[in-house]
């Protein structure tokens, strides 16, 4: 009887705890310089921290708007291991320090499925994802978590628009969640598929996105139109 009463009390307590908003930021991986140099004029991913610095800018914005915000930062680890090895630097420690400095929960992932699981599991109990932001390589159909890292100008880990409904839980998001992609060309197709699959818009650009503003503390700019 005591065990049952305890369980009832716990259930009543959990039911009385208000739902909390959760902000999720996903950083894809950087390319290897050795691959990019072979691409000549088409090379574009030069700075290892494009998707890391952009993420910290977004995190700082979220913290400024709500100092008590619960933020989950999901980072595709393998690319920063290999790029760090190439550059002779410990980028994993630098990213960890960025997360600790800002008091956010850092989740390392090695595959696209792990990234999806981390997004799905970011809310606890009645909590919901109130915002989702992606920084990384993409094309019109997919987030490419690694790109030009294992294979030049190609990806081995991605979240494709056809897999959104299968990989991501609609109920993990608030219906009015602010979802954004700062990857290239997302607005041409994936944004519409995201809304169809999850019920809320995904901001994306119809052309390439440019990361040079992050060095001055700004979010990436789009060469085309931002659409939802």
C-alpha cells in the first residue's frame, strides 16, 4: 500500500510540474582542408568553427532572451576529431569549453540516427521543443551532418527530407516551434517537407548560405530568399 501511495504522490507531483520550453541547436561537421583544397574555385568550407561559432551566437541569443532557457546543443563529433587531427588541435575540448561556459547540455553524436534520437529525447516529461536551429552543410533535400570529411564533396551521414517523419517525433515539438535551417538550399524543398511531416515551418534559404558574418557575431546570411 505504501509503495502504491508513493507512486500516486509521485505521479501527482509530476503532473503538477509545468512544462518547460527546450531549445535545440544542431551543429553539423566541418570539411577537411585537404579535400577542400582539391576543389579549386568551388571550395568554401575553410574555417573549422563555422558551425560551432554560429551555434554559440544562436545560444547566446536564446540565453539573452531567456536567461533560464534550457538549451541542448547536439554536435556531430567525428568531423571535429578528424579536422582537429588534420590541424593539430583539440577541437573537441574547445567545443566542450564553449558549452560549459554557456551552461548548456552538450550531446556528442556520431551518426544521423543518434542526432535524431538526441533531438527526440531533448524534452523531458511534458516539456516540448520550442526552437530548433541547424548549422551545417545541406542541400535542398537533406541536412548533411558530415560533408567533404570522409569523401570529397559527399556525405555519409544525413537526415533526408523523406526520413523526417520516421526519424523525428512530431510530439516532441511545440506546434509553434521556431525551426530554422542555416544550411544551403533548404528552402527549395526540405522546408516544405518539414512542415508536412512535423506540422510547423522550417525557415530555410532558397540559395546558398554564407557564414562570413559569424566572425563579426552575426548569424549566417542567405544568398537567396528566406522562406518557411
